């Protein structure tokens, strides 16, 4: 049988998790781009806002967890970004903003930072 060290398995799990995070952010970005083209009152916008807010709620919850392995300062910065994205999405939902571009740019930067 194959024998793997705990470190090898843990590293594989971390890589898989980053890959899933990257895919989720890619999906959110694609929806936001479609919503930007369709307009803030479109069905695309509703789906993009819901998906983006849900994704960032999950990410913020994970970042706030003591078990999260990222440095505390980085986690705090990412939580702040996540809260900003969720507020911007809510502002779009209630008609106070149309800032899809800002959310797309920030989400893209975060996605590109996943290694």
C-alpha cells in the first residue's frame, strides 16, 4: 500500500482547498461581469449579488476561525475586504450603487493572490 506522510496529505488538502476557492471566485467574477453587462436590475445581477454575498460570507467566517492557518494580520485585511464586497453588493441590490467593476477588480486581485 501507499504510505503518505501527514505533511504530504495536509499539503494536498490545502492545494485542493485553494483550488476550490479559486474556482468559486472565478464563478463569482463571471456572474458579476454578466451582471455588469445586463444592468443592476437584471436577473443576472440578482444571481451575481446573491452568489457573491454568499461566497464572501463563507470566506469571512472561515477567515475569522481560529483554525485558519493564515497570519492574523492577513486574515483581518481579507475580512475587511470581504465585508466591503458584501456592503457594495448590498448597495447594488438596493439601488444605491452600480459598482460591479470595483467588486470585480478586488475579487480578481484576491483570486490571483491564491497560490
